[in-house]
C-alpha cells in the first residue's frame, strides 16, 4: 500500500464548524446476557463483547473496507456491500462499551438462528496490520519517537492523543510538522496507559472525551484540531 493510501486508512472524519475532530466510536445496542458474551469473543485473552449486534441494531457505526484498506461508514447492515461483510468493524457509540487496545469485528454474511451476528474482539494493532501489513512495523518504530522524529526525551509543549484512523489527528500532525512545532503523539487505541492517562487528565480538567484529537498544550487539554487555538496557546502570531 502506498503512503498516500495509508494516510486515508481507516479514515472516517467528522468535521465541526471551526475545530476539526473525529467522533470516537464508542455500540449501544444494549448489553448482551452474560451467558452469551463468551460466544462473541473468539480470540484467546480477548475481552468479552458487551453488546449484541442484529440487523436492526441502532447506536452503532459499521465500517467496511475496500481493496486498498480505506474505510467506509454504514449505519446498518443493509448498507454494507454483500462482498465486504466478512470483516466489518463495529464501533459502539457508548464509550463505556469500548476496550482500550481492542476493536470489535463482525461477520455480517449471515446471522445466527437467533438473529445475532457473530462479533469478536481483535487487538487494534493486529486489525490495522491486517489492512496494511507494513503498518505494524512503522508504528513500532515510531512509538519511541515524537511527531517530528525527535527522541522522546525532547520535552514537548504539546501532546496529541488520537488514533490511527482519525483524519483530524493526521491533519493536526501534518500541520504541526509543517510549522516546526515539536509534539508527542499517543494512539489511545493501542496504548492503554495513554488512554488511562487521558481519561484521568480529562476528568480533572472537565474536558469531554467523545472526540479526538485531544491535544495537551502546556498542560491544558483542548478537544479537536484548531490551528489558531494552538498558535494562541503557544504565544505564536
């Protein structure tokens, strides 16, 4: 896959009026009975899937992937092309149903006799690597470096909390690099410690965590990507 294709990999961007951000997937299709949860977690060590997925399930976003790994959003099973239903990411809208470092993947080709579709939890990094085998290696190499390719012991004034699929996060990183602004980035889907850190800091500062990126500028959290706000916080003209 080319770098240009990678840049759009798993990209579903929701743009606000002045501040660009991606809504965090979070499926509120209702909790599944405890006795049924194990049926939805095929991977050893994977967390139980805390919801049921049916053809009429609401409060979920489904993402199917084309031949080059680009994501396409759908709000119902019927919107997913028949030949793309074998591996569909299911994103709950309720954040409490998410598991840091994991994503939910469904097989929508046929429902079970009771009407449910099979859903399993897959490690986020492994799922991304399936879409782009070179991504895992690049992610590992980048994890010990900040957004400008500088050693992480270079104290940055900016920390970006985001995810690989978030277009607004990628916009923010591209812009800061172009401006020569050092920053450290954390993928909160692949770094459980960073996700917990963000949750704690956001709670302390009263900042909502429903969308990303969330950018720490000199210790203060800011939701979304707004170049003017970053410049102002850094005292840049």
